[in-house]
């Protein structure tokens, strides 16, 4: 059987190259590796193509990590000194991609920055810097705590009855943590499905769709050795298979 195609929105940066500065796509390979291991076919979606055209050839969408969303996108008039890595091209592209994907009821898994841009696209807001905006919170940048990549850093509580709970189980889940921003106001129609012990939103979903799930952690760094995190990719690929079978996406 043909593998369902999972479109991945990559990171983007302006880099110095021998022939001068150039805009370049970046994708951590583990995103693609987790999708392949789950039975899907990853394809990279360049942010210079029309979202509608790109979505004609995918069965599901994966939004990845990266720099911060421009605060002006969610109505903030200040730019926190720790806010970094803003790309207007990426913000613009992903917001359009999200709306086009939801219009088609495509399955969507949003990771880290993906969760944040999804919340913003749907009308929510972000905390620009957790240590300043929520003093006393956990340190959500595990690299500052010396916790190795590939290890988990803090627990979250997964809410019973959620899509997330059906995938990873309800109750305590150990996750990794590489973010300094987080959800402030949750978007209308979004339902929080996991929180950290300090109250930081770690996952939300859109129950009116078959499969729209956002997580603040990085399951792609855990999928090889942590079954609940692998299950997120399996669930995405299964949802993509259902979407393809329903025939509403493309033939
Ligand atoms: Mn965290």
C-alpha cells in the first residue's frame, strides 16, 4: 500500500554562503525519521509555494519547531529582548497553510513552535518569555539544566477523554522541554489536553476535527526509545490514512 504523505513545514534562516547570503530551509532529520518509522512518507513543503497547491499532494500536515512567532501576529506591541528568530515569511506561510489545511479537514500534528503558531493562527496569544511572564515556573529549557537531548525533563498531566489521552494514555507523561515561550490565551475552540505542574499549557487540540493536535514538547527526539511519543507519529499516519481513504483530499 502506498504510504500516506505527510507534508512537513521546515525551518528557514538567512545564512552566509560562499556566494553570499542566502535563505535556506532546515529540517531536523528526526521528524522525517519518526514519520518513516510510523509508515508515512515525509515531504518538505517550501514556504515559497502556494499552500493550496502544496496541500493538493499531502494527506496530513506536520508543523515543526523553530524560532519565535512575531509578537505583532498576536497583538503584542512590545518585543521582549529574549524573543528571537522571527521569520515573517515562515509565519505568513504557516498561518496560510494552517487555515487551508483546516478547511480541508487534513490531520495536523503541531510540535513546539508549531503549537505556538497554531494557537496564534486561531486567535490565541503567547507568553514571550516564561521566566518573566510567569515567574516561579519550571525551567522549560532543559539544555540550561544540563539534561541531555533524548531524555525527558518534566511531567505533564494528560487530560482524560482527550485525543491526546487516547494516543499516549491519560495521567502523567514525561516529556522533554526546549521552549522559552508558551500559550497565554488559548485560541477559541481549542481545548487544552495537557499541562505542566506549573500550569504551562503543554498540549491542546481541536475536538471539532478528526485529528488536530498540538504539543509543546519534541516527540521527534523521543520517538525511537519512548513508545508514547512514537505513538503520536503512528496516530498522525493513521489519521492521514483515514483522510486519504475518505477521498476528500486528493486522488
Ligand atoms: Mn515544557
